[in-house]
C-alpha cells in the first residue's frame, strides 16, 4: 500500500468513527443537537452548538486537557463541529436515510473498506 493510500484509509477510518459516534448519540438523544426541545434555552441550534464548542475549549484552556478522564474532548469537538456544519449547511443530503442507518460499523464485524478495495485493486 502506498503511503498516500495508507493516509487516506486512516482518514476514512477516523471519519467513520466520528460518524458512528454522532449517529449513535443522535439516536440516543433524539436529535437534540439539531432539533432541541427548548425548555429553558430559546437559542437556535447553531448558537447552542457554538456554546457547547466554547465549553469544550474553555475546559481545555482552564487545564482539563484534551483527554479528560470521563470524556474524549477531541472527538466531542470534532462531533460538535460536524453538527455545526450540518445545521448551517443548506445542501440536500446526497444519500438516503436508509443509506445512513445501514452504514458499516467495523466494530460490528463488517469491512467498511471492501468496496474501496474492490474499486481500487491497484492499491497495495
């Protein structure tokens, strides 16, 4: 495998990990980041995400570090930034809902690279 292909696979794997985290949390919390129920706060989803990002950055600045014992600050920040991009994007999704809910999670034993390798047989 070429160094470029190796880097691309690593990038894709990290993105897949973040995607799995966001989809899991979105399911667990009922889409609360993009469609909050607004009991106390009346802020827009964009503003609420910016507040969450500010909170994470504040914890880092105040000494909690990037890897606090009870949370993964880096993944949380990446996740919030992705959600912010989603909520501020006016693009229509290029995939269907069924495509999203049937994504391949390598922790479940599937091979997310199968189609990549099939399409790129020259990589080695």
